[in-house]
């Protein structure tokens, strides 16, 4: 398991995820976005407003839930901490993704 930084236009979170996710974080995050649009299991994230039409609402925690339930149920990802900005030196080399 490796550390990554995730956010959804809010506080940065430090997470522990399977090595393969950390090594290909961008690809796994984009696959999650595709899943949100296409999967019947993601229906709870899709909403409709007469003002803006259909939209998807989710957070980085939902990405972690997706990994734990659908992709790597045997290797449970978890949140380690919220971290501030600017990043401390120990976090600067970690993979990161902002949804």
C-alpha cells in the first residue's frame, strides 16, 4: 500500500491505496469518473436539477469507497489524515489527483 493525495476542490486528504492505484493514479481516477457516468451501481451519485440538468456529485471519499467495494475489496484503502496547503516537503513527491 502507498500514500496518495486526493481532493475534490476542498481539503486535501492523505490516503493509503494499493500500490497499483498509486502508480497509475490518474488512470484509476478517470476510470472512476467513467464508472460514475455508466454504472447502474453509481446511480446515487447522479442527480437532476431543472436549472442545470443532470449532474454528478461525489467526493474523494466516494473514490475510496469505489476502490474498496468494486476494484480492490481485499486491499482496503483508507484515509490517513487531512493535510494543509502548501504541501509539506514529505508530501510533495506523492501522487495526487483533484476531482
